[in-house]
C-alpha cells in the first residue's frame, strides 16, 4: 500500500508530458492517497503494534457520535420551532450550512456535526457498522452499544429528513446486514432472511415514496434531481475524456489532471446525454465552470481511472487485497479471510465509494487492517 504513491507518480508521467502538470491539484491528489495511508498506519501502530485495548477508543467514539446526534436533534428542533438565534448560530458554525433558509443547497435540514448531510451514511456504515461486526464475538456489550447507536442514528436522520442519501445508504446497509446476520445454510434462518430482505425492499420503496427527491427521480428519471444528475455528468465528462485519448485508459491523465479529462470529454458527454434525451449542455457547463483546483467527480473510481488509468485502479485493488491477507494477520490469512462478513463489508465499501468520492475516508484503511480478523 505504501508503494502506491510511487506507482501513481510513475503512471502520471505520460499524462504530465502530454497535458502538462497542475502542481497544486497534483499535490492534493497525492496527499489524499497519503491520508488513507496515514490512517492505515495510525490504526496499525495503535492496535497492531502497541496493542492498545479497543474499549477506550470505542467508548470515546460512541460518545462522540451520540453527541453529534444530540446536536442534530437540537438543530431539528430549532428549525421546526423557528428558534432563529439557534439556527443562525449553527448556520454560522458550519462551513457549508444546510440549516436555515439562506442555504443555497436547500435549508431546513439538520446536519449534526458533519460538513454536509451526505457524510451521515459514510460514518454509520463505513465506520460504525464494521466496528460492530468486529466486536461481535469479542465484546457483546460494545457490539450492542454500536448497534443501538447505528439504528437510532439512521432512523433519526431519516425521520428528521436530514438528506436523501441516508435513505439509500440505510436500505443498502440493511440488506447487507441481513445477509451477514443470517445463516443461509439453515432452513429456518433462510426463510427468515428472505422475509427480512423482502421487508427491507418494501422499506426502500416506502422511502422512495416518502422522499420528494427520490420520488422525483423515480418519476422523471436522472434529471428529476439536480444533485443526482450532477453525479452523472461529473463522471461522464472524464470518462468520455479517456475515450478521446484511448491510451489514457491505461495510465490516465496524470495526478491532478482530472480537469484535462473533463475538458477533453465534455463535448462527447454532451452528445451522449442529448442522444439519451437529457440536458447535454450541463456537461459542457460543468467543464467550463471548473479548473484544476475545483473539479471533482463524486466517484472514487472515476477519479482514480481519470488520473491513473485502469492500471492504477488494478494496483489499488491488488495492494489492498495483499495488505489485508498478508501483512497484518498472517495467521488469519492462512485460514482464509474471505468469510461472508468480509465479502459483505467489501460490497458495502464498493457502494460507498461509488456515490461519494472521498466522504468514506476511513472505510478502506479500516477494512484493510481489520477484515483479516473477521473469519465468519
């Protein structure tokens, strides 16, 4: 894993020679990868080398998330009881606020202590849910505390209409959790599991009907919600840019050069969207309004492939798997790490990184370090 930045720099050389280099954007891109490695290193040092007991950090973690949930409840009450001093305070406190009517991203929503509502699912299902799985069989009390926190937080966020993404995240996480917690070889549990899966699907459908943005997408397609549609053309631009220069499919445009991929692919993306009956000018507008320091794709896979190509993506996957199965727990690796829980955890991480680029910041390093310790 710690050789990845070197590999990314080597893969970037062809793109830098062809398209130039945006130093600040390239530095930020490499720094983002180093942030993952720093998190991985911190976890390894704390729990792998120094063998710090889990209970103290878990206690702090649980208390911190409960506190953030309490802040969200206060925000929700302030919004609905029209307590202006409180809403103004939280609006001033948050860098990008969703609290009051002046929000350009849609006010009237509690955001707890997250930078924006999109972060909620990433924390609940990228950090807390895997930690609950880790505690199963190790400490039932803390596993129960984590479960209660996740359930209350997710239901509360949905009921308080904190965001649309938490509805989707909760349904996906519920489906994954049902698969993890049932023994499908046992007939009774298999029947119960199928009933639970059907119930989760029904809850998902109710969530779509209850959420105006999801209902709009269901009725009007991708353009039914501006945020959802933005995620399509923000990824479509750089992907089409790869097709404009086919050799970049392998090595990408180089670190920090996503904007070059966006510029190269905007017209192609416009034609494709127009052909599908959608507003293709949005793709061109996005490319026009962005520069190397402000562009983003909202999809980790698009970002990696745009900068480092398919080779970079394959190297990331291989490095993650090798680290997980060989570095941290050789004994576990000898017995095999690909149990049901680990596979379901991997599926959940794959989902989280599809929809929000860097929001699931700690999910991958936590998975790499801890997955080999889950053999059920």
